[in-house]
């Protein structure tokens, strides 16, 4: 039985796709997604369910240095739906 996908695996796939489409934002998106994964993985590796359940306002409060957080989350959410990681 396969468990729920991990946030980091979806993020890695997203960054790979981003490298092809918009390589100029990859580095900043990668930093932000790594910070997000670190935040959500405090106890154990974060799943996509953990990410989807997280409150964006709280994420922004806990990652104030991530000036591009809203853009990253919007693009990542669109990728998750487009590539059917989530419905």
C-alpha cells in the first residue's frame, strides 16, 4: 500500500517543470518551497495533506522572509491540480 505523497516530492517535480518553463524563478521558488517543507515537517515529513490543510495566513506569518510566498503557493497549487497530484 502506498502512502500519501510527500510535499517535498511534489515540490521537486514542480521545480523540475518550472526549470523548463521559467528557469529565472526556480532558485527563489526552490528556497521558498524548502523553507515551507522545513516548517511543515517539524515532527515528520510533511505530506500534501499537511500542506493543503495549512492556513496561508499562518504560513505567511511564520515565513515572513519569503516575500514571494503568495506567488509560489499560487503557482504550486495550480501545478498540483494540473498534474493531478490533487483534485
